[in-house]
C-alpha cells in the first residue's frame, strides 16, 4: 500500500510551464513582456507557495504571484517547491529596426501567427516574409502571417524584410520546428492475457506535452473495423473475449484525436488470445534402443496432447537444457542428436504455453564410444628440449570407452606401450640426446579400431657456441659515412639464435637468425663509433659473448684553412713568411701540401693530425694566390685561395733638375723630378733643398713624381729627394744647383756698379768687355728678359753686378770652394761646341761670386783665373747665402742617411 502511494505521488509531481503575453520571444528594446508560471491547479490551490524565477542559472526573483514582467534578454525558467523546473524560454529585446515575432513553441494543429514589426521611427513601404531564403508572401498592413493548422510542412527558417526610400532592412531569423502534439497511441490489455470467460480491459495510452497539458483528447475503440466505444475515456472493458471466436481471434485498435479533430492518430492493430494450459507431455526416442554406438543419430520427440499454441518444448539431458523448440500448431516438437560418449544418461522434455511448464517422464540411453584420435604432448623441463633433459611423452584421448592401449613411436619406431586403468591417458619418459630430434606419435586402441595421433616434431636444442665478430667496410679502412656491417656467427647452436651487438658495452641492436648460422647489423659510421665492439649469440640456453674487436673510424680531412703569417703587418721582400695550414677535422696522419698559383711549393706531414707549416723567404715574384691541401688518404681537401701581395721597398731614387733653358736663372720654374725604379705603390716622394723639405707628392700606381720651384738666388744649393712606400724612406744622391747672375739685358739699376768696375780697371778692359757683350746678340744669343730684373727695393734679395750677357751652349754648374771657410765661388763655364758660335769659339767666361754669409757684400772681389777662360768679377750684395727656412717635421736627407733604412 505504501509503495502504491509513493508511486502515485511521484507521478503526480507536475512540471511548471511558462506562457508569454504578448506570445512572442522577440521584442524591441524598451518593451516589456509578462511571464506566467503555470503549475497544476491541485497544488496551487492547496499550497500557497512562492514562485521562483530564474534568469540563466541565477535566481532572479522569488514572489508569491505567478506572473513576472521583464525587459531584459535571456533564458527564463520558473518553479515552485512542489513542481519540476520548467523548460527555458529565451527572450530577445532587440535594437534592430525590423524584427520578426513568433511564439516560443509550435505544435501540430496549432494556429500560428508570425508578425513583422518595424521600429516606430521607421516607415517602410512594404514588408516581405521569407521562408528558407525564398519569398513566401508580401505582407499587408497588419504585417502578420497566419498558419491555420501547423504541420511538418511549416518547418523552416523565417525572416522578413522591408525597404525605405534608399535603405533595405532585414529582420532576425526564427527557426520554426513543429512539435508532435502527442505520439501515436499504444493499445494495451490488463491483464496481458486471459482465459475463457474472464474480463479484459483495453487501455489507449498516449501523452500530451506539458505546454499542452490543458488540451482535451477524445478516444475511439475499434474491433474488426467497427467502433466499439467513443468518448473522453481512454479505456474499454471487454467481457468474455472468447465469444464469437469460431472464425478466429478478433483485431482491436484505438484512435486518439483533439476535440477539433484536426490532429488524429491510431494505434497498431492487436489480437486477443484466450489461452489453454498444456497437458503433461510424452517423450519418445527413435530408434527406441537403450544402448547404441557413438555416431548414431537419435530423434527425441515431445508432445502435449492439450494446450493453446504457441507451445515451447524444451529437451533436457539430465538437468542440462539441450535445446528449445516452439510449436505453433498441434503435433509436438522433435530434436535430433548425434550420439557421443557424453550422450549416455537420462533424457526428458517440458511443454509450456505461458501457464507454467509441464515435464515428461525420463528415458535412459547408454552409448558405447570408440577411442577418439589421441593427442600427443611432449613435455620438457624448460621452454624447449635441450640435450640431457628427460622428456615426457603424454598420450590422451578425449573420449573412448575403456580399457584403452597406448603405444608410443619415434620416427615410426615403437618406443614402448602403456595400458592405464582409467583409459583416459598415459605417459612415457625419454632422456634426450641430439639423435632424439624427429617426429613422434602415439596410438589409442579400445578394440573398436586403433587411432593414431598427429605427428609432433621435436628438435633437441644445442646451446649456442661462442660467436665470432667480424667487421665489414666498403674499403680497406673504416671511414666516417661508411655503412659498416657487424657480422656475428656462432658455429654451433640450435636456431633460432638471437644476436646482440655492443659498442663499448652499450647495446646497439639485435638481429635474429631463424635458421641459425649468422646475423649482421649495419651501422652508419661517425667519429664516435671508434672503440670496442662485441656480439652475443643467444638461443635461449644462455648468451655467449664474442671476443672484443677494436675499431678506429677514420675521419676524412676537412677543408683546411690556410693562414699566411709574416713578421709585420704586411709581406715584404726578404721576410720569411709562414704558410700555416690546418684541417679542423681528420684522422692523422695528415699530409699538407702548399701551392703558389697552383704550383707545388712543398709538403709537410702531421703524424698526430692538427696542423703544419711551410716557410718561404719572400721575393717580389711571390705575390699571387696561395692554397694548401690536407690529405689523410681519403681524398685531398683544398683550402680557399688566399691572395698575397709582396711589398717591395722603394729603391734609391734618382733626382733630376729640369730648367726651361740651358741655365737656371732667378725667376725660372725648375722641375725637380724624383723617381724610384723599384718599389710597391703607393710611393710618397719628398723634395729637399739643403736638407729643408720643399714639398711632397704621392704616386698611387708607382713611377716618378715632380715638384716645381720658382727660382730665386737663395735656391742655389744642394737638392735631394726621398721615396717612401711605408717600408723606409730612400734618399737620392745630392744634386748641387748654382743660380746664374743677370743676363745682358738686365742692366737696370746695376749699370752703375758695372761702370764703376770698368773705370777702375782701365779703358782697355772697358773696350774689351763691351765688344764681348755684343757678340752674343750677333750670334743669336739670349735676348733681354725684363721679367728677370730683380727689384732693388728688397734689401734681402741679393744684388747682382753682372756682365751684359753670356755666350753659352752647354752650361756646367759646379760649386767650388778652393780656400774653404765661408767663401763659395759659383762658376759658369762656356764650353765650345763645334762652329755654332764662331765669335766665341775659343773663349770661355767664368763668373765668380764671392759670398761672405755673415759680413755682407764684398768690396774687392778676388780674381780667379783658369787657362782658356775669360774671368769677369762681379760684386754680389747679399746678407746671407744660406738662409734658413721653416723647419720640417721630417728628417731631411743627409749624407749620413743617403742609404736609407727601413722603418
């Protein structure tokens, strides 16, 4: 009674349902909708409970009323203490210009309205409703679309669209899925079966969803196509269903429909049977023998004389169910078996048509069984047969009536026989030797024919001998990159043999030899693979390890790096240069070869690897490209080419003075040309006058350089030059330059001095001098040059007292100092050459200038005579002949450093 009450209460717990007003799920932002929570009126009337409202998973509100007005989007649910939580209703408050409104759920048969709503500030010309992307209807002013009786045809995705002057608007999309109002009814009977004369109740079962719990259904019951009863009741009671069954059982079904009959569904047709219990069955055997041989086929037949079909017949051997057979008609059921040794025993059967099984009397059967084909099992102490083991040969039949004689054979030779009392099986022991490998069999014989077992093969296992490890490489030595084969072989041992390979006691891998013999393992060599190797042979009777074999993996020489090493920052002629060649990888010994412009220079061997050097005393011819090779017998590797420029120190330069004419006069531009015939460019040339630097000039590509000098009287003196290419300056020989006095045209202010000298010597001297001065003009001599007139306004410039002119073709400049001290004579000789100047053919003029550097002009010049020369004395006014110039930072060329040293 208590169980019934609890079940009743459980079934009565209702599920809350939410309804909407207005009945839409989409609204404009700012609008409101009223939610109503519906619970069975039985509970709400008896219990004044609070209603809990949920937004999502959070409790939104708990109020005594069942309505709630909301304006927020989300999923809403409700319940009371005595109700189940309702299904969620999702509301959307949209900010869109155009929305499509529809009810939250649609059931078959419902009248559904879809409404296309535009925002208040939007005036659309027309609105169109679409279903599954295709236009369904152009809406009228009501903007609504009505579905009278919803069905599966109305399933789909709906949206509406509208347009203004230049704008188009589309609403949200709503998917409508028409739900089943109620499932097809099922016709059930209570009780499920009956006997003749009993009452039976038929129930038409179906279920409305919670949202439609207030819908009312009507029911109709049919029998053989005729309405038996119709109304709001879903059950039908039938008295004596067996009446009128002479033509067979009747078919019943029911129908459920709504009050408006727009939804109507039928149940499947069912028959009602009146059951008759079965009588005691009878079991018979065919053929009817109490004893039979194995293999004979016997049929067991069971039949109940009375009982409503279908009747289930089951056959038993002892208490073990053999098989069940169902009989739908009278006559019983049969079951055939083929007799085996296990078939001996008692048999029975049962008959059951749902009112309880009825068992037959038992029948006994005895079966004589010939010996079956025996099974031979070879048993050894371990997992395999090893020499010295005692092997047990066990022969057994699974069936066969005793007594049974067992015989044992090796390669068809009888070993022995046994006659066990039980007859099931027996054994035979045999100490193993290598000759016991072969085929074994046994026989079982109980007088109904000997049966021989399958042949069992035996291989007596011989333990593996100590293996031999050998290396196999493609060449004469193991080289990095080679695939080396490690070959391991045990000369004795029963297969299969598992070979394991080790490098410095570290496991490399294994290989199995199923038929014995040998196995190999391939290894791609790297430098790390040098070391000791061993292998093991194992056929399950203990691993045997080989002797250790050592391997040295030869690494090919890598591409060497050539380094040129010289004493200084650059390679200079005479330096001993070291060519250093090194391969960072490679097994020793390594032979290094050295090349200059692909010409072999020499070689050096590095017995322990590493590097090698080659020394070379540099000459200018050693400029060029250098390379080296590293070769350890695995192919020579050549380095990248290293260029070398051997720098040649500048040779001692030659200084040449070049004047415009035959003589050097004040005002002339003299070119000082300095050239070193050997020396690597660039060469810097420096020019000196009396050890004071005049200037410098750089020649980037070698050769000579020049320096121009506008001459004055102070430029008389010693000149030299330096050539410097960074390997030490080289000084030229000193060249002495004497500056000639004024020509005959330069009379100017010095005429008075000349005239005074002439008067002091007498008239003859004057006449002779005048005649001598005119001769050059008549013979094509130098003409007057106003530019060469010195200015007498500068007291520092020397004043020349000269003869009017000269007759010279090849002037020879030299400095003489016959007396030593501070007196320097500058003489210019006129040397006769052929008949170019007939007037002066045998005359020479020598000019002597006397300088006293610290005392000023000389008042009384001293005469200097030479044979065959004419001497004219001239007074030169100068405060100092050797005037100091600005000091130079560079050490000038002096006789002490003319050879030059390399810096």
